[in-house]
């Protein structure tokens, strides 16, 4: 096997790739020049793979500070004529929505592809929003791959369309597609692709009202061209095992996979004709109408909200199609993810056939849960412990997006509300002003740079009353240790510059600002006690590298671990208030699992009588 | 061993974050691909990595959906016994289960609040729905081979040696040689042998 098949692989080779890796290969085969991103599950492996590959000068990659900035960098790059890719998770596109809508008006001559990785089922997200809606609202052609091979093929096609139409193209995936693995057949990588030289044209690229009105009309024309391409797109396919059938199914997105498996499982392949949409916006209306004309009844299958169903209904009404249309029902809903079983049940209903689903076979059992938890040696746990001991339920805790959202769990209970990425300081400000209560806002370093800084500036500007705790673990921990401006310079390398959080906070006019080591409970507590006695904007920066990052990237070793020296109520209190995953009960006795203990020694500070340090066994 | 290339099979993997479940899934997927089978694998990353449950699937022979529902798996590979038990509803009646017999108690158990079922309970529940099941001391055998992670290869080896999969241990051995880093080869090949031996007991 070659070292980096993604970079070295040639035409005709087949490799097993993660969906996100296949997107990378597709972009490389298109000749991508520039990639910008903000990491977020399930999109993160796309930029991380580009980073791992290095690129040998083929492309430039940047981790931007947030999705809006990432989008703008990619837009500028595409205006300068480079094939550009910007990647983010679905909620990230909300952050980037402002440049998105305008980029669609001016067009992007170099070619701009926007990867939106949606997360139906909320595997690691705060909502299930369906970003197909953005294709409709912002006027973007949209491609939706459902296999690793298609992820490669459609990424390549997205770049081709983006250059041909000069319109940003939405590559919309869902968690199951980003994180599926399948064989991918390669083509050769091209030689360096030319830039499209920028031609000054303020009448197009500076959307003052007079320009914007004109561009709106122009974009409608471009989307009609895109529709013509969708009519003949090889990603929109039709099949009928039995030419006589008058029952049709229109499927899009990941529903195409469940449909294929359900038809096989039910043995129903010859009962229906199927139209699969891979290029899902704009809709190939002629093709849809022709399909509807061949059917008496048509079922629309899609995960999430009934966007396609509504559009097909409207089309059928406009064109006077007689086919009866079906889609979502009370039991086939827009909630969560689809599955083969759900689609089988819906098909059985549609075809009026007995459903072959037998369902689960095991009886429901009460099993101990295994929820995600802050790691052993996580610096957030130390800070949350100190805050809870000091403020208890007297303060309200404004949380943010990151590992530290897990601070909501007992016994730490350090999250009372959360709005979105970067909201802790601003939402906390509003909560404090309306309630008159003490509010402690928690925000991580990457999230602070993402959109916490603006909230802090606002808090200073509007004289809000809030204690902000910046949990600075030196990396973007939640999504896999991607670089951010807070990361130490030696880890960033030459391509990026370190920014000092304390200097930023003070530069914004916060005079009450303290920096402490997160594992030093006394220092954390003392600083917070001082801040409790004051008012206005107060910022505590608690520094300590993420335990996983310290071990894997910084290569830090800790020769000592904690052990229990004295059993009793003191030790039990520590277990109950700290709940470190390295603790376990051995019968009645409390013990520390050496393989999990990172040697943070926070338990020694919580229960000095009960714990002591010892050398790690060899 | 005869290999039925047309055999359609759905395998459900479950384990605990950090155990290497996804690496094991990918290794078996590559094994199957090199054996000439149609392969689709699916996994979920993200919050699951913080000590939570990690599930993945491997579909052989032409399935397309990278997600399984209850009652759809022909084979369940459990890298931790409690997770085997939790994953049982995914198994079709009469399916096969290959599981580690070495518990990793969740925090709720290690802190003394919740009860971890005994291995007898786990096995009894499994036998109620599975056509066959094998519980293997994966962690112990893995450590014997060189590392706890090698325990995953012990379990893959047991599954391959059972004759249920459309390829045998030889295919897995070839994949280990082709895809694992040189420094991990010896331990994983030893784990492969220990897995075969464990099935014979």
C-alpha cells in the first residue's frame, strides 16, 4: 500500500475510504487550491485529512476562527480565481449564512464548494436542522452523496458545476455519509489547475442595492441553467424492473440507501419504479413530471422535513399531474434518522403488502448507562469543582459548545443554559441583567476565538455584570485537537501565529482579569472569591492542556499517579463531588485506576487526608 | 474454507470509546474488500469518544445502509460484555454473537451506584436470542499477545475462525500484514493465533 493513497493513488485504484476522505480525494481530483474550515462533527475529518496529507504544495489549508470567517476567506479566494472548498457542520452554516447569501448573488468565478455536514439524530449537535433549506433559500445547486464513491464523484462534480456556473455549490452530507466507509475508485490527480483571473467589475462584485437587484435576476437565470443540468445529471437516475408498474418512489439523500435495502429485504424490486435524486437542487422538473405521468401513486422518501415532498406536490399541482402523492405520515416522521426498518414499514403501507419486519428480539433490560463524560485528568473538572464549591446553586451557569458542556452532569452541574456556539458571555450578560443574579459563563479557548470575543467586547461596552471563566486547554479538544489561535506556537508551526488570550481580554478593557493554572484549586478559588466581591466584567483564564492533547501531541508524561491512603467519609466526599472516571469501588473501598489516572492531583487537593501521590508502576 | 462471495451479511460492532472498536471495524472491512466482497461500513464519531458507547456496522454482499436497526444484524461483535448485552436487540433471532468477557465498568458502576450484570447473566441473556455465542477473555489474551488493543484482533480471529463469515482467518492474517503498522504486526499475529485457539476450547 502506498503511504498516502489519497495523494499518491492513481487511476483505476480502489481504496476503502471514509466518506470524508472520499470528499478529500474528490476535491484533489478536481484540483482544489484552497480549503478553509471550522471543525465540527461530522465534517472534521475533511480538513483534518487535508492537514495530515500536507498536500505537497497542491493546496493551502486553513483552520479559520469561525465558519463565517472560513466562508469569507474561501469566498475571497474564489473571487481571486481559486477553486475553493469551505467545510463546516450544519449549524456552522448558520454562522456563515450572511456571506453565503451574498456570495450567491455576486457569484464566485474561481469555483466555491460549500460542505455542510448535517447531523440528523443529533449524534453530536444541538439540533437536527436540514441544510437543504439553504440551497433553496440562498439559490445554490446542491449535491447529496450517499456512498463513499459518490462522495468522491459528487465533490468533483460540485467543483465542475461551481466553475461552469460561477455559483457556489452546496455539497450536503449527513453523519451516516461522512462516517461511512466504502470502496472508492480513483482517477488520476490533475496537474495544477489555472486560476480564473479576477476582472474588476464593481457592478457585479460590490452588491450595493442597485447591483444586488440586478444580480438577483441574474442568479435566477443561472439557477435555470443549473436546472437544465440537473435534468440530465448522471446523479439523477431512474429504474423500473417492471415497465408496467404504475407505482413510483422518488428518493433523495440517505433515504436512497434505506430504500435499496428495503426493496431487497421485501423482495419488492419489481413492484415499483424508482427515481433517485443525487443532484437535489434545483429540481429537474421535466424529469419529475415525466416520472409522475408514468405513475398512479408516488411516494416521496427523504430524511428530515418534507422539503422535497412539498416541492413535488407543488410541481404536480402546477403541471396538473394526476398521480396521488404520499410522503411523511404520523409514523414516518421528520424526526431523527431514517432506517431500513422505517422505510420497510412505510413501503409495506404504500404497497399494501405484509411487512417483513420482525423487530427486536431481546427483552428490554435495565442496564447501567455509559454516557459521555469528562476524561480523567480533564482540567475542566477541576475548575467546575472549584466553582460549584464556591457558588453552589447561588450562581447561574451559562455554558457553551465544547467538551465542557458535559459539565452539566451531576455532581458538577455547571451548565444551566446554552444557546449556541460562543453564546455563553452574551447570553450570560442578558440573563444577569434581566434576573439580577450572579452569572458565571464558561467558554473554551477555541470557542472564545470563534465568537466569544465579540460577546466579551459587548459585555464591556454595555457594562454588563458577569464572571467569565475561559477554560483554556490549549486546543480544540472536542473535535479532535485542531489548531486554534490559542494553541502554543510550537504546535502551530510556521503557517499560523499564536494569539494571547489574556492580552486580548485586557485589550478589550477588562481590568479584572486573572490567569491561573486550572489544576491549582486554591488559586482558582482565591481568584473567584475576589471576583465574587466585585462587579462588572470579570475574567478568569484557567490554563491547563487537555489531557488527551497533552499525552498525544505534547508528549507529556506524568510519572506520578494518585492513590487512596485513607478510606473514609473524606475519600467518599471527594468521589461524590469530583466523580473522576479514574475512581472505582473495590468492594467497599475506594481506589484509583492507575491506567486512567493522569496524575493531575486534583483529588489530593480536594481530599488531602485521603489521597497521596505515588510513582507510577513501570 | 469455502467462501461464499454472494453471502449478504450485516455485522454490528459495539464497544467503549478508546478500545479500538473502529480500528477493528476498518480492519475487517478491508479484509472483506480484499476477499472480493461488496463492503459498506458505518460508524459514529464525536461525543461517543469521551468514554461513551461506540457502535459501528459492516455490511457485506451489497447492502447499502450504513446503519442497522433492531433485529437486522446477522453477527454481533461485542468488545465489552455490557455493550454486547445492550446491543443484543440489534441481533436477528438466531444470529451469532462473539464477545469479550472482560468488563469495563461504566462510571455509574465503578462509583457504586449501579449494578453490573454478572457474566452468567450476560451469557444467559445472549443465549436466549443468539443461535450461537462465544465469550472470549479478549483483554487477557490481548495482553498475552502484547497489548490490550490486540484483544480486538483476538475477537476478530474467533469470528473468522468460526466459519460464519464469508472469509476465513487466512484473509484476516493477510489484512493484518497489509494494513497494520509494522510495529503492531507481531502482537496482532499472536492475537490471531490465540483467537483460533480460544475457539477450539
